[in-house]
């Protein structure tokens, strides 16, 4: 299949182009499109057949349900059986935006979308191109991240094409995603809402809006617990090389990092480092004669992880291109958007974590 490529300006989206993309969705095909979080791989969310193509293109396990994307508030009534008060508050405050709510579903939602669950995940993206596409398609769009299952999510059109070229109808290129990590998924069917996946709408924002909010223990990867969001149980976002996360007390992180990377370099390995600016400077001062075998990405200030959120997946993919043998990543504090970043980083490592 020839994958069409269209560049679109988010500020002034060319409606004629988006109409052509919407025609593909209406005809049961797949279109990758930008959202404020990551690029999505969209299909008609009410068509069992169209949605099955998403699973095929991604190589995604069938028990991992999809999010339905809508453009207008009213559409939720077709898809959700009841809207608890707290869900309504969240939607009003954070839609359009990087928040997904899980609600009891209606019968028009196909089983293939929900993986057989009696709930459905719904979100209204803020990206203009995404919303025009949904509007012009006239149906809710089922869309996971547009990557091959298990790989880092795409945050730009080139990363989408690297995984999906030839397998999908079209990609709309709206430039780099603003946030860079996926939406926050909140289960609103419980009395106290539960964060199933941290994301752009932070735990702190949610507790400020609702009071008490819980976090599914699976977010931290405790092996013994069964995640409520089926997708959270898979190793995910992973670069090819083994990835080790170092987090906690600065001095210990730096010492251990230096020791481990020196050992890896001595074994002739090519080493990838994902570090805060300060740590990168300190480390590089100590090992400058070996830099050729080192690929270093600096993610800015450790206590301001929005930049890391935006760049995380691109950098993980760059380690693949650089063909490093091993990657060490320095963690950021587990709060704000850092909660989402650390969740993805720990999962990308397969929970290969050194914590001080
Ligand atoms: O930011 C995002 O949410 C992006 C963009 C494209 O919108 N989409 C995205 O979709 O991240 P995906 O499929 O990669 O992740 C959906 C997550 C998975 O962890 C899945 O298990 C969970 O949402 N999920 C979907 N439906 C669910 C349900 N009914 N109950 C619990 N978890 C659900
Ligand atoms: Mg995904």
C-alpha cells in the first residue's frame, strides 16, 4: 500500500487535505494524525473491521483496548452509559486536552475497541488537526499511538513513517507533538477515580480538582499487581538496547553511573546516556578521552521534566539509530509530568531500575 503523506499547519489546517484523510477513515482505512500528546493511528471506532486493521498494523495484543477520540462533548452520550459527576467535572475542566476518561460503555461500542471490557476509554484531543479529522469523519476515531507495539510512541510524522510506511492509508504531518507523552487515563467508574496511566494532566492537577484520586499500583510496575489498564502490563516504549534507569539521590546516581558506564566502555560497548544537563557536564568532565563510544543526550534541568517529556520518545528512538549496546538514563523526580516520564522510562527499561 502506498502511504499518502500530507503536511498540515495546525494553526490554519487545510480543510481540503483533512477531508481526503477523513474519506480514508470513512472507507474503513487507517490514518495517522498528530495530537498534543503523541501521534495516533486512527480508524472508524464504530467499525469492527476498520479497528481490526489497527491491531494488525501495530502487531498489538487483542486484549489491549483502544481509546475513542471525539470532537464534541455531545458524542460522549452515544458511547458512555452513565457519566458520574466527577467524570463530568474532569471533562469540563480538561477537555479538549490530554485526559482520557474510562466510563461504562454503550452497546454501539464494538468489543474489539474495549477488548471485551464493559468500559470504554474516551478522550477529546486539543490538537486542531485531530479534531477536524474526527469532525469530518463523522465518527469517533479509535486511535492508539502510531508505533509498532512495544516501541516508543511517535511524536513526529517521520517516526510514524519509520514504523508504518506502506501499512496505512495516510499520515498527516502536523509537526512535533507538544507534550510528548500520552494522555492521563482516569478510571471514573469507581467512587474514587483511579489514575491508570499518568500523563499530561498531572496527579497534582487532578487532586486539586477532585480532592482524592488514587493511582493504580501498576503505574509503578509492582510485579504482583494486575493492572486495570490492560496496556500497562506490557513492556513498552522500549529501545533496542538494554536500558537501565538510575534514580534517587544525586551523588549515588552519579557515582554508580560513572562506574557502570566505565565498565561497559572497557568491555568495548557503545554506551548511550540520557542525563540532566548538570549530570552530563559532571560526568563528561571525568571521561573525555573515551567520548567516541559515547552517545549523550542532555534533557535539561532535572527538576523541570517537561522538556524530557517532549523529547523522551525521540531520544529513545535515536539510541536505536546510533546502535548503542547499552543505555543508562537518569531519572527525574516522580511528580508533575515527571510521574508520566518516570512511568514510561521504567517501563522502557523493563523495570531494570537502580534506586537510591
Ligand atoms: O495520548 C493518548 O492517549 C494517545 C493519543 C493517540 O491519543 N493514545 C494512546 O493510546 O496512548 P494507546 O492505545 O497507546 O493507549 C491506551 C491506554 C492503554 O494503556 C489501554 O490499556 C488503556 O488506555 N485503556 C483503553 N481502554 C481502556 C478501558 N476500557 N479500561 C482501562 N484501560 C483502558
Ligand atoms: Mg501506545
